C-alpha cells in the first residue's frame, strides 16, 4: 500500500519521481478539502505565525543553524530524506541567504 500503490489507467507500474497531481494521496486530500474545508482539526493551525519568524524560532529551539545542519546531514546519510526536507525547510526560511550546498 502507501506510496507504491498503482492507480487504474496509470501507464507506469511505479510512481515517478516528483509525481504529485493525480496520486491517491493528493487527490484524497483535495476531495476532503472540497467537502470538509481546509481546517485539519488542530487548533494550533488556526493562526500560525508567518513562515519566516516561525522558522527562526524553530531553528533556535533546535540548537541553532549549525546543529540543525549537522543532524540533517547525518539523517540524510541514513536515507531519511523526507524528514531532512522538512527540517531544512525551517533553515531556508530562517536564513534565506544560507547556501545549503556547502552543508
């Protein structure tokens, strides 16, 4: 199940890299949002901070930019790519001038 699910009418038996539109995960969220609205039931999501100030605070909570980059590199080496993308998103918003290629 999960990400390896094949949908009827799909030309390829395996998901393509970067495929989003038309996937089961994307379409089921769109249907839910259409009929139920955007609210996910978590009151913390009703009035979030804007991305930049929130990211600066996240990075501070995680021990600073250098610590986040060090842990992200270790997780990347373990193959935990989705988590690394979520974490580094905070670093990018906190410091858009950071050149993450050098990390």
